[in-house]
C-alpha cells in the first residue's frame, strides 16, 4: 500500500512539470516563428523600397466597331475637352469622312 501512495503522489508532480515543459516548448516555438516572420517582413519591406513594383499593363480589348457618326461625336468631345489639337482634329475628321 505504501508503494501505491508514493507512485500516486509523484504522478501529479510529473504532470505539472510536463505541462510546464510543453508550454515552454510551445512558447519558444511561437516566439521563434514570430521573430522569423518579423525578419521576413523586414526583408520584404527593404526589397520593396529598393525596387519599385512594376504593374502589368492593362489588357486592352478591341473596341466595338463604331459608326462614323459615333466616331465624329467622340472626336468632337476630344477637341472640346482640349485633348487634341485643332490640326489633329482636322486630320482625324478628314480620315473619318474619307472612310465613308
């Protein structure tokens, strides 16, 4: 009977130490992962500052075929907004009219 009590008394002591050990291992792993992650984020930030990010050119789809009236209306808007010069306007207008 005395041997049973001694074993029973020592089990909780081992369980507490095992829990502390496992908790310590877990905490060490978490801290290690956090420091690695922080280091990786710092490297990425440094690389991003060193090299500007190149953005892909937007994909351009072919516009639907416009009528001559629609093209002339668009040309008038561009000229009215000051996006094209009067010379460009004349050339484009003549090209549209010649395509008829």
